[in-house]
């Protein structure tokens, strides 16, 4: 069994006990007073490319980054450094995340937030909305096409932006048949966690009608500019920032050159 299937298998077991009638009633009631989602799609319209900066405490391939991660610190840092949006990994078993981090980050920033997790049910989409997510990641590799389409529609119905993640041509074909506007190409193979940037170059020609985000493996502005010229509109970056001794400067170093000398450079994004 590859790691992705293992993650989803464990999550399905967890959901059987977590999604109780009482909890779902709580979510439905709390939804009534929940603020309108921020416009995640709009975050990609201000410059040559957007940076979605990630908050996560660790990963199966790299281990634990922070035993006690402070999401407020990272949320403020990312906004002040010029990031366009924030991705929060909420999986607790393999990435040591918490869904409560979404609310905490949104309370101190103006940026839209993507919930990055291994979501597979309409109830989890509702949960994401209630906890403040403005967008949700849906992984095509493990979701049957009908389920994927239904989850995309559920997110849209709740006012959120669905981001469908793909890694192969077959997954890309599945994604383009949904109603998503944003497709994320993950350069990391979630079966073994190897990273290959050429994955994005290979899949881009098939996704011309979509806003494309490239995920994982980026470290330099030259890399971002290269793929931006090919048509990528956003880059989801986590470990490069989280493991840097000077993360604020690292974020700034990856911003488009046009922002370097503008009033946005070094200020809230």
C-alpha cells in the first residue's frame, strides 16, 4: 500500500467515529453565523504570479518541523512578507495539523485561506467552511470522478473555491470534467513523496482553460519565473519557507520582480 492510500484509509476510519449526528448538527447550526468566504480566486490577479504560503508542522517524508507550531506567527509573517494567500495543512495523523489553525490565521490576516487535507466527503467540505476555509484542496488521485465532481459542487454551493490537485494526465482529465476553476499540479508524487518539477511542464498544455497552481519543490525566483512564463499563475510553497532560518526574507526573495520595489514589498500582502 502506498502512503497516499494509507493516509486515506486511516482517515476514513477516523471519520466513521468523528462525523456523528451531534457534530453534524453543530456544524449546520454554526454555519448560519459564519462569515462569507474571502475570494481565493482573486488572489491570483495582482501580479505575474501569486504565492500561496503554507503552514504545516511536519510531513511523512521530512518529519516534524515544529513540535509546537504557532499558526498566528506564520500567518502574520506570510502576510507581512507579501504572500497572496495561505495554505494550512490540517491533517493531524501524518502532518500534525489542526483545523482550528484556520480560524486563528484568519483572525490576524486579510488573506484567503486554503484548507489542505485529505478530504473525501461533503461533511468535511461543510466542516471546512464552518472553520473558516475560503478554499479546499481535493486530490483527484484518490477520489472517484463522480465523488470529485460532487465535492467540487459542494464547495461552490458553500461559497468556497475548490482546488483540484492532479499529478498525472489521467488525473488531469478527471479534473477538467468538474466545475473547478483552479487546478493544482503537485510535483510531489504522493505515493512515494519524490519531487519532479517537470510534472508541471508536462501537464500544463492540457490545462490551458484553467488557472493553474504548481505545488512543491520550488526554491528560487528563477524557477517561479520560468514556470510563470509557461502559464502557471500561482505557486504553493511550504517547506522552503518553514525550514528557512529567515523565512520572511525567503518569501520576499520569491516575489515577482515587479513587486520588489513597489509599495507592496515587505508590507502586508
